[in-house]
């Protein structure tokens, strides 16, 4: 089970934070950051926010303006 929220969105690119839970009661297992693009709709996953932000910035700069 995961709780997701969008951290950033620009030019059709989005950075989503997924907090992973497990067990009873719900215990936080970890956090995954997912960057989705129109060319990669399933997204690319990262463990570190800094790495995800760098990838997001590069993809947003390469995407056409909307």
C-alpha cells in the first residue's frame, strides 16, 4: 500500500512521492520518487529526492513548452 502526492509538475512532466506502508498497524517502510513523462508514462523510480529532482529538471528542460 502507498500514499502518493505530486511534488512538482512542469511541461507535462511530474515528480510524485510514494510513501510505502506495510504491516499492521501501518508502518512506514520507505519512500520512492517517480518521474513520469509523456514518452515514459510508467515512470522512472528513484530512492533519493535529489536524484529525482535532477532527472525531473533535465526532462522538463527537454520537453516542449505547453
